[in-house]
């Protein structure tokens, strides 16, 4: 019967171990969760503290008893935040739309049409995926400057349109759709264009939505290019807008107003993320990188 | 057939136009720029072809500072963020309750504007005449003397930059590693479990080899990404990175191109090509190493 | 080591979230497995046999009931502490380790007093490899092995630590027909040599019958019958077991008991000791037919298939309860069948005829004449 006790002991220690492990895992995970969430909490908290209250706190308080929306009013009135916002929306929508059009046509050509030189063209496309943006941005800057397109939407948008990776992603998806569908449509006298937009796209909608969302995130957060080609506040996007606010905006010390602007800028994407959480995460794990 | 052929190229035309003008042409052009000595962007003339631009850049103290900063950043953040992401992903994989919630929270930094949240970090770390800043207050609880992390000593600034960089890159890594872990066939774990394998040994001998291709992918992309660091630094220290000794190679490229010190596309091109060469070399080394260590 | 299952039950929440009902994978399994036997858990897919195996290995925990290894209650013991060997259906060999490293893996887990030296491990690994005859493949990776070889490595890995119990999950299903025959003999031989209590799961009745000491027939999580293969075959307790065992399968007819006679359709095939008349199913094994010109059972002749030692007569009877009404009877090839004849007549061997209740499908037992 000695053995019997042995088993009981093993069973007990195993249970205790499991509990201890669980406590440790949850503690650590929660700790990092806190690290992630805290900056967001702090920016919202600061944005609703009044200017005088914020500046009188030598040791910052973790809460406020007299929240105010004054900073938000300030953010929209003192600096052209609404203008940055509109610019970014225009930039994002147009760039994404153009990108979708170009990508869909190219992906369709690669996936479905047969023409001479297709394989070579595709190989060249693929090798372009490895070209870092930093290399080509210099000439693009010069090109746009020479074309007199600085401080225009065209100058902002055109170089940001292409994404070889998305063409590749969509082409892969198109190729998964069985050939029979295409031939059936052909037999019925459907044109290629109609087949693409009436049959293929509705089937591949999830991928199209995914790349659209990824592009939107990329556009919303893009900083380097807008900074290079715009120096007129009228064409600032939120990223270089916020940098402008930081350096010349409310007077250096009006941090609550600055935080209000930060909140306003961050909220649209967070809402988008919470709505399309599953799609975005699936899309990113299929090979997206930070834009 | 002739029509069919034409149609194919017609569908490709927009993509080819965009890529040609904004990718292929610039790629060729950047090499030309980098070898054109004394290029003047106003008159679009140069006095010759040579390697002067490279030697200028390599002797420029600002570039050397940027090089040093970038290397420190890479060496610290790539291993640290990968290990941290792995630990978090393993933790996530071992729980059932609240897993979705944690995953969602961890992913948040990915969808936020780097510049905007960088401001929050700046406020948290900055020491001003009016306040020590929250981080210093917390450090004070542990008896440490306050430091200005944004305008103070070099190590403090580097610490914030690394910390923020890790905070920004972690969501992507956690996501990729979590899905890699989830895709390991459960039977391997069950087989090891039945054989009485300890948790640590399962991780080292089974989990790690199984996900090693993903880990190496993350290390390679991590290196590439970290070498291109720029906007994180701008978010924390402002646009004049040279003044705060916190410039990066990419930052140097842009400074050469534009702004107060700008107007030198040749120097910018040379610096960009140096960066590209470094990244390419390191990626090749990484690939060679991963060939040796990824087993199947 | 003997293994005791006591009222073992496992329920899962239903996959369909709208239906709150639980799925009962294993229902009240009660069984004592004697030491050193080879047990086949047999049933169609979804019958709970794999779940039973997982409960034994500790990978899943029962909802209620108990499991004993010998005298020890292991019900709540984690898999890693149970000391069982388990061979997975897809083998689960670690792809990044060589055959030797795979087999050595369980040994390297041993701790404390059980810890082995390098030499001892090598000896044990080689022993296990020899037992399954793969000692020449030791430095290959699993990806370089054939299915049959992988299977052997998996068995060696499960055996190397001399487990108290060896569990095999569908061990032959990923092998081709020829290898299957060979490997099942192999499993039998290994089990005989090591004398480890072995439980294996299969949906293939022939496989289970051919090598098991005891078979357990399951359906919908409920054990139907436990016994030696021949006993279960000769004496099925219900229609399900009768149909599940045997190739070709048993012939089932609609029949009735009327004034002491057993009828198939309108043909009285045998006398029977029964007081009440009622409708029944009549099951007759293929080998239970005897060709007789004046036989009681008349069927329409279809074809005759020659199989060498035996011939198989395929005929039709309106009373047949199978879908296509075909009846297959196996008789010695010494008999000749007139293929031109429209009808064929059989007598039946009473011990090959089983009667089942029409509603419950349970066997009805009689004192045979």
C-alpha cells in the first residue's frame, strides 16, 4: 500500500504546482497588459485634466475629480486639428482606393490571364518586395519636388499607392478559386472585367477587406513621407500635425491640450481595430509588418 | 491570342506605372546620386563621379553618432523584444480564460499612431521644472534619484528609446508567435506529456525547435525593422535628433534630404546605400545561421 | 499490471451552442482488464473508444468514475505521472529529432533515483529498437522513414521506458493493406514478449479479432459486449455486435416466431423453444448455410463467387432486412451450384442462427432443439 500513498502525494504536488503556475502566468500577463494600457489611460486622464490642475501637480495624480472637456475644444480651435484630420481622411481614403484598384487589376492579371512574359514580370514584382522604402524615398522626394507637387494631395498620395505585398497576397487568394468558375463564366459569355468584379471579388471579399484595413492603418500612421513633402500646415496629416503641435503648437507646456489632440488622433483606428479585431489580427499574422 | 496578350499587360499597366516611377526608377537613381559628387539640387549639376559622398558620410560625426545609436538600439531591442514576445506568447498559450482579452490588449500598440503615443511616453519620462514626471515618481518609491529621460544623460535617453521601440514592435511579434505556437500539433505535446516530460524540457526540446522557423523569421524582420528605426526617436525627442544625440541612420538620411541641414540628396543616397548594405549583410548572416539551426 | 475501469463516464458540452445538451462520449464503462493481456477496443468512429484511451492515458479526465492501475487509484493523476506508453494514430514522432533521439526522449525525462546514465540509456534504446527491428535506422529523421518504419519507432518510443500499460490509438490505420497485416502480427509478438498490458483502439473488426485476447465492442459510448473474440463472434448479445463482427457480415432477415417455429419470410427454417409468438430479426452467419435441394430457406440465385477453398453464393430473399436484399453464404467448394437454376435452397446450422428482438434489437435466447 506504500505505492498508493506515493501516487496521492504526486497528485497533490502536481495540483499545487499547477495553481502556482497559473498565478504566476496571470500575474505576468496582467503586468504587461498594464504596461500596454497605461499610456492610453494616462493620455485620456491627462486630456481631461484642466491646464492649471495639471501644472500644479508636481507629483502627478492617477485620477482627476474635476474632468473637463476644455482641452478638446482647445485642440480643435487653437491648432488646425480638424484640418489635419480631414487631410488624413482624404489621404487615407484616396490612397486605399487607388491601391485597391491597382492591386486588384494586377493580381487578376497574374492569377487568371495568360500572356507572354507573365512569369518574368511576376518575378520582377516579387523581387521588388525586398526593396526598402528608405532607398527609393530620396529620389521620390526629388521627383515630387521637381514636379512641383510638394504640398499637394497628388504628391502625398501617388508614391504611397503601390504595395507589391498586397498584390502578392491577393493573387494567391485569386488562385485558390477553382478554374471551373472562370470557364463557366466564359461559356456564359461573361467578360473578364465582369467576371472579376461580379464573381471573383465577392468570393475574395475577406482578403480584399483585410488588405484595405492594413493599408488604412499604414496610411493613418504614415509619418516620413508626409513630413518630407509637406511644409504647409494646410496639407499636414495627423502624424506630422501632432509633431507640429508638439514643437510649435499650444505653447510648449500645454500638455493636456496636446493629449486631447493625441486622443482624437488615436481613437479612429482603435475603434476600427475593435470592430475588425479578428480580421486585422489574421491579416497582420499573414505577413503584415508595421507600415 | 494577340488580344489576350495585350489584355494581360493592360491589367498590369497601372501597377507597372506606379512601381516603375516610384520604385524602379528611384532605385536606379539612388545609386547614381550616391556617386555624383557635388550635386546641386537647384541647378541639377554635379562636378563628377566618385566615392566622395561615401567618404564624406563616413567621416561625418553626425552619421557616426547615428550609426552608433542604431547599432545599440538593434543589439538591445531585437533579442529583448523577441524573448519577451516569446515569453508572453507561451503564457498566452497556456491559459484559456481571458486569453482573447489579453490578446486584444497586447495588439493595441500596433494600431496606434507611433508619433502620437510617443508623446505620451515623452510626458511620462520627461522631467520638467514643474514635475519630475510619473516614471521618476515611481522610481522615487524605490529610492532612486530622478533623471530626465528625455533631455538628460545619454544612457537614459537610450533606455527610453529602447523601451518605446520594444513597446511598439511587441504586438506584431506576440501575434506571430502566438499563432505559431497554436499551430504546433497537439499530439507532440501529448506524446511528451505521457512520457512524463517536464514543462521546461517540452519547451526547450519540442516547442522551440517546432517554432524555430517563425522565431528566425521574427529575428530577421526584427533586425531589418530596428535598423530602420526613426519615427520612434522623433516621437520621443522631436525632429532635431542631431541636437539630442539620438539620431538614427534613417534620420540622418532624411536630415540630409530635407529641413535645416537638408538639400544634399547625394549624401542622403550614400547613407541610405550604406544602411542597405549593412542590413543586407546582417540578413545574409541571419539566413546562414538559421539554415544551421532550423531543422526541417 | 491489471487495469480497472469503474463506472467511467465522460461527457462533453455539445458543439452546437444552441443545444445545451451534453454529448456522452463514454457512458458508465465498467471493466477489469487482467494483467498482461492484449485488449482491442472496437467500434465505429465516434463510439467513444478513443476517448476511453485518452482517459486511460490521463490526457483527458473522466466526468465521473474511477480508473485503477493495479491497486492504485490514478483517476486524477496527470498524464505525465501515470507511466503509460502511448502510440498515436499519426505517430507524433518529433520531426527534428533522429530515431535514436526520439526513442531516448522518454528516458531523458526520468528524474531522481530513476535517472539513467548515458550508457544505460543507449543500451535500453538499442534493446527497444531491436525489439521492433529498426536498429539499422537509428540516425535517420522521421521524415526519411516509411509509414511502417515510423510506426515501429513510435512503438519503440512507447516501450523504451517499460510502461505499466501500453496504449495504441488506431495503430494500423495509416498503413497500407500489406503492411497492416505484417504490423499487426508484430504488435502481437511484441506484446507477447514484453507481457505489458496493452490496449489498442481500432474500427477494423478483423484487426481486433485477429490479435486481441479480449475485445470490447462499443457503440455511442456504451459498451456492448466484452469477451474473447471467438466468444463474442459466436455469441453476440445484440444485433449491433452481430452485424459489426465478421466478414462478410451476418445476413439479417425479418422473421417471426410462430407456434414453436422460426420463420424467415414464409419459410420455417428451424424449430424453436418459445412460448409466445412475435416478430423478430433473424441473423444468420454466412457460414451457417448448408446447400440442400429440399432446404427450408428458398432464395433467388444471383451469382456464385469462387474463392478457392470456399465459394460464396449470392442470392436474394424478400425477407432480407439489408438494403439490397442480397444474402451472402459461404459454403465449401466441394459443393456445386447449378447456375442455371432460378432458386437455391438452404438449410441452416442452428448455432449460426441468432434471433433478436424487433424493438430492442437485443438477443433472444432459446433452448435449442
